[in-house]
């Protein structure tokens, strides 16, 4: 599932991605700090015959308003759902938003509980985007809350009162990879966020915060999954440098 995030404040852009990503780590993001970047990203997606499934757009942007950009994006992606990120005083735009078919609003400062409600609303409206059983969602939640610690499939199975072999089979079938590999991918995804947000953290700190037992193992896993060393990734993905697509 592809999500577009359009927000001109770099820290708020990173926060929004972090909050969504922590709940749904396999979502893919295109982040834009300017309306021109968002529209350019849309053109690239169209050339690749891809689409945006959901967009979070700040209503107040330099130049065009978020609603003007939303209207242009809806022309390119008619099935894309829109969520407007706004401040209280921006509700004067509500009538125009209704015409655009805006799915929901989020009010700044963002609250994770409200964001999760919006995401669940989207998934309920588009169940084809959500393919996981209740059992696998429970496993994903365990990973989300415990990825920093040593985490074995046997421990998760015991917590969920199911045999390790059965849980392993169900998880691999639904996620397309074994539990251990998914956990590594999740940790690397979280490391990517920490590399962008916490510029003063050392590579060792990030390895520790994401559950890797050594910096060497962390760097090896990170390079295998992203194709870049952590330091190289941090250099290439500086906050505020426009849009970039995280694979």
C-alpha cells in the first residue's frame, strides 16, 4: 500500500511517518515537503503505473493550499483516499473538503490514537488492503511493542497460546517470509526512521535501540536489506531535502 505524506514542516513530516509506520511497518511512503514535490512524485508514480492509495495532506502550505493540491492529485488518482491535516481555525475549508470526498481530518498536534482510528477507518472501507488474520495481527503487535528486546518465535507462540510450528506456518504463509526475517526487516525499518530523526545518535545507539545485538550485525543486515550502509543512508535521506521514496 502506497501512502503520500505532504507536510511542509520537516519534523511534523517525520513524526507523521513514524506514527503510521510504527503501526503498519509494511506500508510504503512518499514524503513531500512542497506541493511541487508531491505533484512530481505523482507523475513518477503514473509513469510506473503505480498509484497512491491514501494521502495525508497539510491544509496550510506555501503557495497552493493543501486542498488545491488534493484536488489535483484526485484527478490523477480518483480512488485515492484523502486525510486533511489541519489546525482548528482551518475548518472554514470543510465545505470544499466535502466536495473533494475527504475521508477524514486530523487536528494538530497529532495524537497517535486519533491517527490509528483514521487508519482503521480506511482499512475497514478498503478491506482488500488488509489481508492479515487476527493471529498475525497479534504477532505484528508483539513485534511493534517488543522489537527492541530479544524476541523469539517460541516466546511469542507461548504468549499467544499456540504451538511454535503452527504459528510459524501461519505467519510465513500470510507475510511471505519467516518470523525471524520479518523481525529483521521491521528493525531495519525502525532504524531508517531513527537515522532520519535522531541525527545525534551514533550507529551503535541505533543498533541498540532497534534490537540488534551488535553494531556489526546491524550494519550487515541494514546493507543487505536497503543496499546502503547506515551512514550512507543517513547522508542521502536528510530531513527537509524534498521528497524521497523509501522502498
